[in-house]
């Protein structure tokens, strides 16, 4: 890579990610307007499914955290600070594994697009709004408070672990510890249901599948094009 092309490449990647973040933020906020009643109804339905499956542990988990106040601040920091990890993974991949970086960037953008479709279609009140007795640990923040399903905190934490694993399999144990911790944090703080986490796993799997399919399809098209 030439001296001039490297700064241009970096600028292009930063610009793409900034535009993606701004567009996602705008659409995410729009998905949360005027949906409180529908989001609460969806939350009640989800709760009934969890109860039938024996997965309704949110209230018990939240009460456990309340009973251990020394863990509250670390949980809040873990919940709010995950963007640092996402940015760190992207920067590290860009500098060390450009091939994996491109795949990871495509995957996270696909996850954002797919999540927006779900947010517009199935608004969901988080446990802190819809479950009596839940203590709102983190506090009501953000432009859309009704996008609990799927959990992007958990989903993008999964993405970070998956990206690190793809680049350095030997770091797998350390990398996968991050989403495991996030899964615990989002439930005990009253921000997500267990089924939100399941939906996040599906979100990542679908995004990876779509990315692989599109890359394979484009590769086939390029191969079939006549040369010269």
C-alpha cells in the first residue's frame, strides 16, 4: 500500500462507519416513536413464552444484583462501556488482519440493518419497564427505549468475540468471555429478557450467513465474467 493510499483507505473506512452509525441512530430513534403501548403488549407476550419455557429469571436475577450493591457500578460500567471494546476490535482488525476486518465490518453493518427491521416490526419494552418489581439499574437512556428485542449489547458483544476468534483462534476463550459477561449484565440490570439473548444469537448467525452468501455470490459473478 502506497504512502498516499493508506490515509485515504483509513479515511474511507472511518467515513463509512460514521455514516453507518449516524444512519442507524436516526432510524433507531424513529423506530421508538409512538410504540409504547404496542411494545408493552409484545413484552407481555414474550414474558408468557418465557414463563412457559421456564426462562423467566429476570426478576430473580435483578433482585440478586440489588442485594449485592458492590456489583452495581461494575455492571453499569460493563453495560455502558462496551462501545470501547467494539471500537478496539475494529481498529485491531484493521491494523492486523485486514481480510477479517472487511468481513467483520460487513457483518456488523448487516446486523444493524437486520436489527432495525425487527425494531420497527416488533417494538419491545425492556423488563425495567414491563416487569413489576424490576429495579432500573442503568437508568432510562437513549432515543429508543423500546428496542429490547434483540439485545444489541449482547449481539454486538457476540460479534466482537466472533471477529477476534476469526482472526486469532487462540484468543477464543478470552474473547468469548466478553459476551458471556454481557449476557449476565443485561439481564441482571433489567434491560433484557433471556429470549432477547436468543434472538441476538440468531441475529449474528443470519448476518454471518448473509455475508458469506453475498461474498460467494459476488465471487461467482466475477469468475463468470469474461476476461480481457
